[in-house]
C-alpha cells in the first residue's frame, strides 16, 4: 500500500498496481499545497486502510469496498505525521 498525491494504491505480489481511492476526501481543498499530503498509511486485519492527511489535519479510513470517511479531524494545530496499527 502507498499514497500518491491524491490516491491510495496497492501493489499486488504480481506487480499489478490498483488504485483503491482517489479524489473525494483525499483531494486537497482550494489553496492547499499540491505536495503529497497523505503522509502515512497502515492497514488493519480486516483490510481497512488508515491514512494520515497532514494538509487537512485528519486521519481517514478507506474500507475494503472503497468507502472513504474521516476518523479524526482537528483544527487545533495537531497534524498527524505517522500511523501504527496493532491488534
């Protein structure tokens, strides 16, 4: 799994690259820096993807079905820089 600007992608063992989510909540808002703002990614045992979005101060989730939601949102200056998942 990796982030690529406004996309979350997966590389299969055979080398196939598949886009799991793009745009929508992953897209930058007006006036945002176009650099890769999706700074960290982790996946739980059910296949839910967690993504740190440093530009908008959010942690996003992407379900195996591709549904993107905001898990955490903060305007107080807190910026997610990395994520870890443990069972």
